[in-house]
């Protein structure tokens, strides 16, 4: 089952935010985030096994964003991905 990990992302004006990463083969339909209007933040929680996971947020079906609070690593496209180490 793994450890439940919460992801959050603040993106004013966004209509949709999807969490995509190597844990879901970068599937932009697998993990839609839920908007909390009181906190003005998008969230989702996933069970993840121990290991390192690279990820990004896919906003409004067109723009990729990194997590501003996570470390980054270079990716094959010449930009960066956020990453998380799960114990």
C-alpha cells in the first residue's frame, strides 16, 4: 500500500491541475487535484512505496509547473522536474 503522500500547489486562476510523474507514467489524466477554495490551493494524496519520484503539475491542460517547495533535477527535455524521496 505504501505511505500516503500529500501534494499541494497554489496556482491563482487555474481551472484544473493534474499531478503527473514517474509514479503514474506521466499520465495527465490519472491524478486530478482537488481545489480547496478556502485555502486557495490544489491538493491530492497518493499512496507511494519508498523511493524517489519525479513529478510536475499540469495546469489547465497546457502548462507544466514545478513544485516551488521541492528540490529539482534535470530532465530529458532540457528543463527540470521536482522530486520527492519517500522513506
